[in-house]
C-alpha cells in the first residue's frame, strides 16, 4: 500500500543564455522517456538566471511513453471540464503500469481535473488546480487553491491545499547518454509545488502530501527534456512517513530508412512557439524534406503537404499544442510545436 500511494503522488550565449517562454505544460504526443536514477544526488534547489545543470551520472532503470487523447463521454461525466487525457505507460523491469492525468485547457489556461492509477484516484472536483496560463516566461509565479476527493482501495476522503507554479530558472542543461544519446542545450525550467492536507473520516487533517515537480523545456523546440518529482507523504493512520524521488529524461527520436538515420537534433522547428509560419532548420544540408503532416494533441491529422517545404503557413490554426511529423530522405522525425 505504501508503494502504490507514493507512486500515485509521483505521477503526478556568450555571457548569458537566451531564455525562451514555455509554450505549454505538455510533452509531445508519443514522447518516449528513460526512467532514471543518479549515482550522485541531484540538487535542483537553486533558482535564477544563467544556471548550469550537469546531470551526468544517470542510469536507465525503465521506460515510459506519453500518449494524449480527447476524453471519452464517460470521462467527461466523471471529470467535468476535461479537454485532454494524458496516459503514461511505464515499464520498470518486469512491472508495467499505466496512469492518467486529466487536464482542462481554456485558451491556454491549463488546470488539473483529475489523476488516476490502479486502485487510486484524485479528483480536483471542488477546485481545479491551475498550472498556468501559457505561454509562461521566466519570473512568472502563481498560487492557486485546490480541493477535491481521493480514493485508495477502501479508503476515501477529501483534500484541500495549494498549487504553486513558477518559471524559476533558465540556463544550460547537460545529460549523459543513458541509451539514446546525450543532451546539451539551453532550457527553461518550470516548478510546480502541491501542498495537500488529506482528510479521512471525521479527521480533516489525517495526513499531508507535498509534491515538487521540475520540468526542463528545450529553448529551441519546446520539448520537455527532463522531469523530476519529489514527494513527501505523512499519513499516520496508515503508517506512512517517507520521501520518494522519480526522474525521467527524453529519449531522442531516431528512425531509420534504407540504413540512414536522422535525429531531432538535425532538424528543428524555429522559433517555438510558432506565430504565423512554421519554419524548419536543417543542420544537415543533405536532408531533403519530402512531406509534412500536422496533427493536434488528440492525434487528429489537420494538414498534410508533400514536397520540399521548409516553411508552412499556420496562421489559421487556433493557439495550442500540435505535432509535426516530417518525412525526409533519411527518415522520419516527429516533434511538438506550440501555436501561440
């Protein structure tokens, strides 16, 4: 029971670096992550400008994949206002698991409506948890009240608390290779802290949960490169008093055709967020773009063009998160972009 409950909360330049706005909270659809541990402790407590993060002792212990879909009718009834459902499928050793994060997007203002895993459910049904009104820039900070109900097996109750979101740092991030290539680039960091008071039966303060999440977004293409969660739970009624950490780093997209391969570092979208025109940057000039397909966050295709395009007009698209699949003579690369 301790493991399940803890896992549930885990779910949830020259002289300076250029800082980019964070276009959206979400990862790209179908993003693959390495679940990692570090041989040395990672300190993420420092905030500010022009920081340097070097996480170079990471080891992969598992994998996870992010999938997005529109809510079903049943989910809309259960979690009113939900506009997107993130399903995270994870494998660690021989153990597989699936969790879901339900969110509401109102013109870029993204909030939690629920989180669900096996035998566990957290509903923000009294007061949704506002993550932020995206895009968010360095210096942004906001605290919102949250409240709702929870259920764990036969246990159920209410919770109240706060969620504090801040874009608290930017700088240079370096990650060692854990199986799909290393990473070095400029990033902007989002910090999300939830403080929950858990009620059970007649006791409105049966326990507490404090969850701190850090998200590092690439300044060039907006990809969510690294994410971590630290959760401290104290529930005396069920003998829980512990702290757990989870970390994941993005696997590089590498797809091959006829023995050739191309990575997302060789072909990028600039700038991201995208205003009126989606522009491609090719670091390898031998790459030839053959076709581009655009889809929304639910996976619905909204545009398909063939030919040697390096730019596409997207001024007609509503603001939001989209997915570009680019077919080239050296393979296929898929990446996220934000229209805003």
